[in-house]
C-alpha cells in the first residue's frame, strides 16, 4: 500500500501549546499535502510542500519535508480549541491523478 | 478556489437499494474525484470522474457497483448500487484544477446501510 502513516494517532494538548504531527510515506513523491477534517466532514487543504522544498510556513503552521527519510511533520503553534480536528497528510506517490492519504492524527485542544 | 455542494449530506438506506450522490461545483474544474472514508479510516480514491467519458476506477472499485456520471465540467454523480452494510461510509467529492495539486472537498455524504 502507498498509504502514509501518521504518528501519533491521537494527540491531546492544552490550548496555547504546540502540536506536532508526523507523516511517513513509502514511495517517491512530487509533493506532500496536509489537510484538516472536522467531525467527519469534508477536508480542508492546509499546505502543500514540493519535493524540492524542505520547509514551508503558513500562519501558525510549519511543515517540514525530509525526502531522504520519506517523512514530513506538521507543527501547529499556539494551538486553539478551534484547531481540534483530524489532520491527514497526502502524497501523490509519483503518480498523476491520485493522492494517497495517511491514517490521520486526531488532535484535541483543551481550552 | 472552488465551492462544492454535495448532497444528500446524510442518508440511511436499506440493504439492496441504491443511492445517488450529487456534486455541484460553482466553477468549471478540470478534475473531479470521488473518495470513500470508512468509519475511523483514511480516505480511499474510488474513481476519477471524466467529463464525457467513462470514469477511471481504482483497484478494488468497479463501475457496476459505483457508476459515475460527469455530463459537464461542474457536475458529477456517484451511485452506490445494491448496498450492503459494508458500504456504510462517508463519500466525498473533490475537485482540482491540476493533477496532484490541492484538492477542494465537498462536505461529504454520510451513508448508513441497514
């Protein structure tokens, strides 16, 4: 399977703390993306990092990519209760027209 | 960006029946996809909906079970046929303007089969 794996499966933190989620994948990629899903609804795109990039920022989000280790991390700084959601990484596996989604990390931010 | 309207948002169906899910986009999009998310699981791509031709199905998914239509660049339907309890999932429509670029998702259809 080309599906990525995320670690941890679940994470619970206090509001204001930072949250770090990791994603490992198996094949070469063109890019890696992170998505958020609230309560089993549609996913929202957060950030895309290309295979030739090592780090990317967007607001309170910081994503890193290590293609030699086939891994990525998503850091959410100064977390808020509204950040409570499931977070998924997705990779293209070097193929067009298909994204393989990771297993997801369920983040709970306690007010 | 694209705004996607997906309906129904949820349904409870009897075994052996079929359900058609609609996906309407507010602008023309190049690529439309249908995903399934089984309870507590990640997303799996069912098929790519091709405008004016047959959909491209991923391994493990067949047209007889999941017929898909895409009559134009803003609309697609997915039918879940001859349903069984194993089909209970969230079904998600998504769109993209370019291959492997970011996806925009509909709000999903939560299907329960009794």
